[in-house]
């Protein structure tokens, strides 16, 4: 995870004091401390503790992790083939499908983080993108594929941006904390979905009024599949869109005035304001761009392989929340988010598929994903602990803890 | 940043200052209260009862918001007006719709208390944590822990008492994790709380499957009993409303009163508040800030987990399902903010949120979309409240800020 190259060219501003730094701002400072060690150690410790839970409940953690590894298709690298009939290749394509979504959901959290905000609302923004893409996806049936796809994708992306923008505007104008407003917006988005797809809802399918599921998107709005078959949930071109989004994210942050301003505000809003940067404008912009990433994730999922959505799918979806773990583990950098997405994508698909229930049942493994996700977020938030574990092991810095606390309180 | 707490990193400008004045919300609430009564009668004569209740509830909410933020008389007036508006609206349309009888009767009050109780426990729990200076976003996860381990304890231990104890203990353990990361490691409290929610979802889901094979719900588990008040027979208004409430509902009432006394009338409460307002000063006069914060966060975990045990082993009749709390922890957090970090304010908000979801539950049979409207109401109101009309009084000044001993 050589994402540290993006961390370096930060604006030469004063270190934020305890008063001025927001939650995410403090975290950003701490993230500078650990380099590559913290994310790798964090993931290792999280998997270790997850393994202990598996062990304590009478399963073999090594076998379980091996099955998850294979179930995610990561064993593909031992026998690379493009033949989708190959189980490993198929599994890998499904893992990459999850990775696509997670990259974008991770970027949604990461971009706001770089501006000093914690966007917990990725899930809600993702849902809004999903709803809008579904609506636009079947509304203009009969249109040529390219414009139809573009309309649906752009519409969903803008909707996600607008949804997140509510939180941004509220923060910029009256100072409502983005955490509380994005949590509320998540739940509002969930209930909006319940209403849209529910009995008599505007997006409920026309064919069967007893089933709370939407219409399928029209064929003209479906994204082309380049690996596998469309009917079998093949890997769609949205994967390349997500990769491109990583590049765009990196370019915006590191090569544009907008990115410079966003990072300056994230680093220290007071200093940024003193330097002539409008803090409010950047809070709104950063939040809207974050929401755009999440909305795009919803659009690609809807047009790429879901095609329809129902009431019962709403509580099951948690990719927006996984984006938090992805962004934190990836240290809010493009390369880091890409790698963390692959890890969590593999975990997400590997735990739901092809597991031998004598080793570990899929339901257990699926919840293991939540546990590992929770541990990752917990430990990344406290890399003082991780660094002290490292220092204590290597004896490089015998007093790792005081060194870390100086960073934290600075 | 003049000492405003974590939820209100506000920028000072005339528009938001005017909106923040509690009088604004108070008069808006009064207007809405009057409007809610007028909705049901000519010339508007809304055909559905839903609108009158909705507007009345919104009026009551803003009345509460106003009342706990300084303008007590104005706020209470608005609450009363809002509730009277609902009553008049119901009366006005009563003759036209037969279904109303089934939705609005005295047992709705009992259902309001039942829906509100997890929120009451959660909001009081959050208040303790935040009064000591630790933001607790992990309420949802701790409530979920209580819900699962409560049922497990009642099932294995053979008694609901064991369930209560085990649920509370597991909530406390999870809170201890948050406390260690937030207080000792000075990790970001919001990130830590988010992690707690994921962890709880994973742990409860994992052990639910491990111990009960997923969809198997144990039947015949010892459940928390109801308290039958002698002399209040069912059928009478009071009998249906409060004659047969669950033990935990009454415990919730007691908790509100006790926590008010503890936080505002005892030396312990003074210490807790000192740690939340100015930990350095508290440290200087010899208060052990870390110990107080640890105690409050763990207490918070225990209390909210008790709400979770009630959810599964009282309200739910001894059943559990994945992610059972479904956002109640977050509504509790909202109730605490609504109640201005005060026990009675939080209690009032929890009751109103409970009423909203009780109405939603009953409307489901008649109109799914109207039911959704009442389900989403708490979130929308909270969004409006923290956004447009944040009150003048502020949360504990050191809320969310790690403290480092010198």
C-alpha cells in the first residue's frame, strides 16, 4: 500500500490545535504517523482476532480462511485463466464485482475525510443512486444504449451528490455536525426506499402489485459485461469506471486547486480561512463530491448486475458502511482504497459463497466479515495501539506510546 | 469555536442565530398546533386523519425542543396545543372513517410506552456518556448486544433475571472496549463508536447462528413480566393505557427520575458534568477524569443494553432476529439531542418518537405509505432540528474531546 506518496504534498499549514481540528482532521494527522505499517498490522490483527472467535466456537480458523480465500477466487492467481467456466475465475469476477462497489463507497468516505468530515452517509447516498438509476433505467426504454446509460448514471450520481450535499450545506450554514445529519439521511433514504418499492409505491413493479420489488431496468440501460455472461452476473464495465474514479480522486486531490483547498480545510479550517480559502464552499463541495462517488456506486450496481431492487434487499445491503472500513484501512488515499476494496470485496464474496459448512457455515462467515470490519475500524482509529504493538515487537521504539500521543494531542 | 460541543461546530451568522432562538421554534410550533386542528375541519377538511396527527406531532416536537431550551412556558403551550390539535382532528374525522377506532384507542398509549422504552433507556445512557465528555455513537450496537444476550441468558439461565444481567453485562463489556479506545488510547470517539456498531452486528449475528442456527428462535423463553395494577381492569381507559405495562417500562420511568437526581442534585453528578464541560479544571480540583469517564461510558453501555433486553425479551416476547434494533439506538441518540442532554427532555422526546412509531405500526394495515411517514418522522425531525433550528443551549463543552492527563 504505497499510498503514502499522496500523503506527502500537504499544504504547509500550521499543525491543527486540539480545538480547531475536527474528528476527521485529528485522524488525518495521526494517519501520517504510521506509514505502511499500521494498515497492514491492523488488517493482520483484525483477522487474527476474527480467527480467535472462529477457534473459540469450535471451527478451524486456518481452514476457514483458506476456504474464504478460495471462495473469493483469489486462488485464481495460481492458475490464471480467462475462462469463466473455471470456478476460481468465476469467483474472482464476483469478487471484483464487489470491489467495484467498494472502491466507490470507499472514495465517498475518503474524500470527505480529506476535507475533515466523517461521511457516515455513504449507505444512504448509495441507496439514492440505486433508486434513481432504477427509475431512469426503466423509464426511457427504447432509447439507444449509450445515451440511456449516460442519463441513468449521471442522474444517479447527481442524486447522490445532492443527498450528501444536504449534510454539506447544513454543516456550512448552521454548523450541524455531518455525522448526525448523515446518520439521519441514511435512515430517511432507507424509509424512502421502503415507500418507493412498497405496496402502491411509485417504483413498485407494474406486473405484480403484491410483490414489493421494482421494475427491471431496460436492456438499453444495462452496462455491457466484459467477463462472464450478463445472465450470470458477469463483471461489467463499471469495474473500469471504478478504477478510473481512483485516478480521478487522486488527480482532484493532488493536482487541482479544488483538491488543494479541500485538503487545506481538512488540515486546519482556521488556517485555510486565514489563507483566503472559503471553508464553507469547500465543505459543501467535498460533501457533494463524496456523495457523487456513492451515487455512482449505486448506479453501477443497479445497471451492472442488480437490475431491480426490492424492500427486502434494503436491510441486507451494507456496502456503504463497508466503505468506512475501506477508506480508513486505505488511509484515504487512492491506492490504499483500491487495495482495501479488494480485501473487503474478497471477504464479502468469499464468505457468502462455496463454503464447506463442515468448516464454517456461510452465515457464520458472513458475520465474521462484520466482526473483521468492526475490528479494522476500531484499530485504525487507534493506531497508537498498533504502533505500540509494533514498537514493542521490534523494539525499534521502546517508547512508542508517548511518541504516538504527542502526535495525537499536537 | 467558543466551547461549542461536538454536535454544533457552528458558524456564527445572523440567519442561523435567528433560527437558533428558541422563540422561533416556539411560535412555529404554536402555529402548527393550531393548524393541525384546522386541517380536519372545513374549509380544508383533509380526508385522511394522517395529516392532522402528523402536523400535531411536529408541533409537539418543536414545543418540546423549545421547552428544554429555555422558553419553558411557550414550549409546553405548544406541546399541549399540538396534542389537543391531534385530539380535535381525530374527533372531527371520527364519524367518517370506521378504521380510526382501531388505530386510536387507549391501548395506543400502552403501545407508545412500549415503543418508547428502548429509546428512554438509550437516551439516558447516551446522556450519561456525553455528560462525561464521551460521544457514544455505539448505542445501537450496545443495544443489539443487550437484545441478543438477554434472550440467550433468559433461555440458558431459565429466568429473565439472568437475561437482564447477561445482556447488561455484555453491553457493559462492549462499552468498556469503546471506553478503552476513546479514553486511554484517545482514538476518535465517533470512529470508535462506528466500529462498535459493526462489531455488535457481527458478534450477535455470529453467535445467533452458532447458538441457534440462524432462523431458529427459541420458544418458551422466560420473558420479562408485565405489572398488572390491581383495580385497573382492562376495558377501562386507564386499565388499557397503564394497567398492564411491562416491568421495564416502569423501570424506565424510575430511571429517568433517578438519573435526573443523580446528574443534577448530587456531588457525583456535578463531577460527571465537570468532566464533560472542562476536564482540565475537574482534574485540577482532584477529580479523576479517566475514572469518571470510564464509569459513565460503562454505565451507558449497561443502560442501553437493558433497553435492548426489553426489546427482545419483553416487547419481543423472547425472540431475536439479526439486526433487531434496526436504528433504535440512533433514534435514542436523536432523542437525547432533542432533549438537550437532560433526562426529562430526553424522556419527552423518546415518548413522542415512541408515539410516532406506535402509530406507524397500527397504520401499516390500512395504509403502507402513511405508516412509512410516521416511521421516518423521527429522523426527519432530528435532521430539521439539528440543521435549521439548533437550540441556544449547547451540549457539554468537552463532548467528544479526548482528555490527556498532564
